[in-house]
């Protein structure tokens, strides 16, 4: 049986060529430096073509090329690879699932539910994900639960019950919710069958306290040392330290968000010597003056000392 994903799983940005500030074609040559950076920071795996990777803005062929590239580069740097294949077209998603499952360097698949035509019931969500499970030939599959993007109103308990009936081979859940009770319902469903990954960086400590062992997040691209220290403090029972460090993480996200999180996160990677290009439309890029203001805001919270190095508060 495929082992669970413990530790930090980065949701990597898809590297784009700069095309008038709005993101051009894929820049797959950047993956080598990107993977080396993540591995040196202690990240254990990558969740490719999710929300942070702007998967919804990638074409079918681009996703295939991206999965192939990560399947080679990721394992070469000791990174396990999860390929996010879900999308609005189940036929296209099924073809991607079959393709990605056949790549030696891809260890698991992720699958968001269709959300333009939203499934009306938990059963329809499960049946949709079941199509990808079938197409993958039984590969390890993780449901990507992110209501902020899908708009689906169903609880973790309702979805878990439906998955038990229609996707018996489902391996786990990437739970991008702030409410811990959904995490608990997933953890306790079907005798603890699911490998539940926290998908909300600002709620990592809460999820750890509920029993989660792994997490997928965008800030792990550039702030993994901070989050690894949160996990270490939690394990050693240093409750107040863990809480203080989690507050730093929340503050970091709040600094990036007003600039437009996607562009600000990419600028933060560029500051670390890993340029990945601007985001694609409909996300806006940053102007030079915005970059300067963001750099100043990061310096004000001692980004290099506390966030990057996981240093003393």
C-alpha cells in the first residue's frame, strides 16, 4: 500500500515565461532550481497543477508536459510527486489520470471536483471522482476538497460517506478548509482509511492537534522552515512556541494577500533566487513599485530570519 504523505507537501507554482507581465508558455527549465530549493528547505513532496500551480489555466498538453517534467525532476531531488488531474471536463480529467498514473515518477493523483457545472449532491461528487479512479487503474487518489474555489457546500462527513460507496479505492483527502470538524470527519471515516492532508496553511497547527501528519500548501514554497518549526514545536509539546510561530505564518499570508496573493508569492520566490515568471491572466502581475513595497513589508517581519531560517521570535 502506498505510504501516507507526512511532512510538508509544497503546491509549486507552474513556471511561466514572461510575456508582457501576464505569463507566457511553460518554462520547464526552471523546475530544476525549483525542486532543488524545495528539497533543501525540507519539503517532502509536491502537489502539481493545483490552485497555486494555476492548474485551471493550463491546457491539457501543458499539464501532460508539466507532469512528465516533475515526474523526472521531483524524484531526482527526493521529492514525491502528486499530479492534480481534476477539472471541469471529466473526459479530459480521465485522460490525464490515465496518463499521469502511467508515469514512473508520479506516486499519487489529486482530483478536484468539477465546479463550473457543480455536482448537486455528494453522490454526484463521488461519482465524478470515481470516473478518475477508474481511469487511473487504481492509482493512489486524493480528493482535493477546496470549497472556496469549487463552491460545493457539502460537509466532509457527507462526502466521505459518498466516497465510501462510489470510490472505495480513494486513498486520501487534501482538506483545504478552516473548520476542524471536517478534518476530524475525514480522519475518522471508514475506520481511519484516509490519509488526510491539511490544505490550509494558516490552520496547520489546528490540524496537527487533530491528528493530521501531513500538509499541502502554497507558502511551503518559500516558508517551509517556519512551518517545519511549527510541526517540531507541536511534537515536542512546546504549545506557546507553536502558537507564536503559527501567528507569524498567519501574518505572512496577510502581508501577501493585499498585493494579490498569486503574484506576491511568485515575487517572494524571485527574492529567494527562484524566478518563476508572472502569473497568467486572470491574475495580475506586480508593478515595480508593488515589488518594492512587498519587499519592505517582508523585511519588516524579518522574513529571512524568522520565516526562512525558522529563527527566534
